[in-house]
C-alpha cells in the first residue's frame, strides 16, 4: 500500500479474519510514544479497546490511570502476558528493548506493533519477521511519519510530476532542545540505538525510500556535539537511490535556527516547506484525533512550489496518523495489508547500522 491510501473502514476487528469484537489492546511503555501517540490514537478508534498499559514508573503509572480510567495499569510485561487477555500489544518502550519484547509477544502469537525503529540491528529485525511468519502473528512498525501532511503533499507533487524529474530531495528534523533527555537516550551508545540517527533517521530514511525507491550508495556523518556524549546528536545521511535521485537527510537537536523541513529540487520546479507537521504537537496538547482541526495545517505554514520568486503556496494535505490504526484494524480482520510491512524497516536499520560501524 502507499502512504496516501486511506483506510476503507473503521469497523471493529480482531486477529481472526472477519471478526467484529473490539481488538483488546495493551501498550508497553508510557513515555512520549505511548502517552502522546499510541494511547490517544487507539482510544479514538472504535475498532480497539485499550485494556492495559505497562509502565514501571510510578509517575507515569499515575498519569496513565488518570487519563485512561478503567484501563489496567501494570508494572511489568510479565504481569501483562500472564493475563492472556489481549489480541494486540503495542511496544512503545525504549529502542534497545524492542527486540526482546517483540520476541515474547510474537512467541505467544499476539499481533504486535513496534514503534520505530523495529530493531537496532538488521539481523534482529529479520529474526522478528521470521518469527512472526512462523507463528502467524501480524507484525507491523509504527512509521507514523508516512502520514505527515507535508510528506503526503510531497508525495502527491512527485507523483503528479509537478516538479519534473526530481534530482535532489532534502529533508530534515532539527531543533534546539535544552531539556534533559531520558536516561536511556543519554546513556545508550549510538550503535546500540541511543542516538538521533535511530530516533529520527529511521523516519527520514523511510520517507526517502517511499518516495524514490531502493538505495545504492550511502554516506553519513554521525557527530557527537554534547560534552561527554556517547551517541550522535547532530547527524547527516546522504542516499543515492537506484532511480538516480539523491536524498540529503539532516537530523539534530542542537541547531540555533531551524532550516526548511523539505526542499525538493526538480528539473521543472522546486517545493520548499518550513515547520513540522502539527499532529505531534496537537496530540501533546491534548487535542483529540477526532477533532475537526486535527492534522490540519494553517495557511501560513503552507509550502511553496515554483522557481525563486515565481512561486505559489501549496495547501498541505491533512495529516493522517489515524490511518495507521484504522488500516491495522482492517488487516487484522483479513480485509487488507498491514499499514507498514515490517520488511520496509530493514533499509533504514541497515543504513544506520552500517554508518555506526564505519564511525566506530
């Protein structure tokens, strides 16, 4: 399926084809991913019943109980899996724990969503995919940035030929972030999944490959700018696609002034876009995914298409994070493909793993 495809239904489903009971769902981890993304999106979709949240942090446990009354808040995965009351488990825990947790859920035949990246090493990701296949357990990866409104806009412009022949794709996630990072992020080495390349590069690479296909050559700069840093916090990755397009991908949490989000240069025209998709900030502020304004970008933030001063604003497509879980519900009911094929995750993992090996 393509990132622009919409879900055809939001009917209830389970992993049994054609079933209509709500999908009994548990979330493992209640940090940013669990609390801001997964819990609100699942709660907004009538196909799902959020039944359990796992967190060992007392503060997060209290927050989860307050925001999701009636949902069991459990201190450990062991408690969750012993209950045998779930159809779907969403793994939103720190990156280094993804593989171990997914192995446990897949061994039990549970449908499993793993937040990106699926794994730190390609061999581990391949093992998870093989395990899912052998157990008949659906496995997918939460690559939510496929449904960013600005990315959907770029995809439409590329597919329509509005840029002519695309020659270079520039994409970046960057900001100045003075806040302390979680202990696992600050203390885990880059090659073990703690750096910004795995955190944000897994999104940027996925988007580039979705647009321009397989990669033939890779170049990267995985830099550590913070004093005493054990992982990359200011990185750049260049991809040469088989199609001939070059993708230049930048990610940093240390810039004093942000650059453009996208600059796509073609033979006929160019598209430039500033600012981030609004869905994350809307969810963090408590906006419901069911709100009419969810995923809608203000006119002032529209990108521009054209040449130098001869350009015009292009309305940004509405962001669609809800499509991930709506599409997953259809897939679990046997009515379509998974929202993200886990094999798609292998390219980004291989690229980042290789760059860390070269650096170290």
